[in-house]
C-alpha cells in the first residue's frame, strides 16, 4: 500500500523524529555556554525588628540587590527564576532558609538589574533566635530551558548580623 | 504513483527533511533564536509535504507495463472475463487504474 495517507504519515513520523533530535541537540548546545553570573546584595536598613505575639521573631529589611545574569541566557533559555533567601543556623535547625524576595527574568534584556526593595516575603524565625543572629543572603537561580533539563545554582553573600535588640 | 515514483518520493522526503533540519538548526543557533529554528523547520516540512505527498506527474514517468490479455494467455495466465455487473454500482470496477 502506497497511498496519499501512507506518504503523509511517513512524512509526519520522520518529521517529528527529526524535531526531537533537534531539540536534544539544542539542549546539548547549552553545554557550550559557560555562565559567569554576578550578584551583590546589601542590607541598607533594618526597618523594624520585633517579637510577634506568638513568640516568633520577625524582621523587616531594606535590600539593595544587583545582578548581572545575562550569561545564563542562551538561545535555549525560556526564563530564569531567582530568589534571595536568608540562611542561618539556629539551635533547633542546622539550616534555616527564609525566602525574602523573588523574581522571574523573562529575557536576556532584563537580566542585568538592580533593585532597592524591602523584603517581599516576611522574614520570620521559628522561635526567637534572630537577636544577634549571623546570617547569609543567598541568591539562587533556576534556569528553565525551552528543551532539556533545568538546572540551578546560587551565590552566597555572607557576613550579615542582626542587631541584639528589638526595634 | 509508479514504483520508481514511490522510491523517488520517499527519498526526496527523507533528504528534504534532513537538509531542512540541518539548515534550521544552524540558522537558529547563529541567530540565537529557537523560534526561528522552529519557523524554518515548520516551513520546510510544509514544502516537503507539498512536494512528496501529492501524486505529481513526475512520480509517474515509469508506468507499469501490463501484458496484453492475449499475450498473457500465451504465457499460461488465465484471464478472467469480466462478469456482467449488476445494477448495483457501489463497487468500483477496477483498482488498477489508480497507482
């Protein structure tokens, strides 16, 4: 049997197979890119620092976040998700991570930026361990490709300390 | 479509798709645009479809040489006389006219 439908089916099958191979190659071509992202975070101000009625410490910060993530973008990058987390150690938990701010970068043109902002999500501890607490601010990024595997990386900026007293 | 035409059609289809995939990938990579790669590839799949799927005249340059009924009888092939068809014409008389 060699009919119109047979030929159309053969073409479609072969075409889709090739398309899958092209997608795999596009994904592999990302390995040719060596990203060198830059990120800096400063704490400009402690806006307030208090103990909530339920006993948990809460602090509000003003952050200055600047980053150049353009090198994460290749032709196969759909978007990049970034978030800034405060990370510290307490008696109960070896690692606490509190997400303070996040953003989605849709394209390379938006990948170099700086922003002056209060924390978007509240910085609340499980308990009252924040007084005098040393913490890191870490910028995490998750790169989402059009085809292929997602990957994530981070940059840790350390050496921050909260005040000893509530204010 | 005759035998040679079928071979030509299949070969054309495979070569055209492979070449267009290479062109689309290189163009997309050079232009850093995944979208352009898909557009180029989709366009070439469309062109390939129009070229190789319909039964164009150039796929029928080598028509099958059927033996004459008389000659066939000489070679010992029994030729059936076409039976007189009833009024019911739902069944097509012959399939040999196509392909």
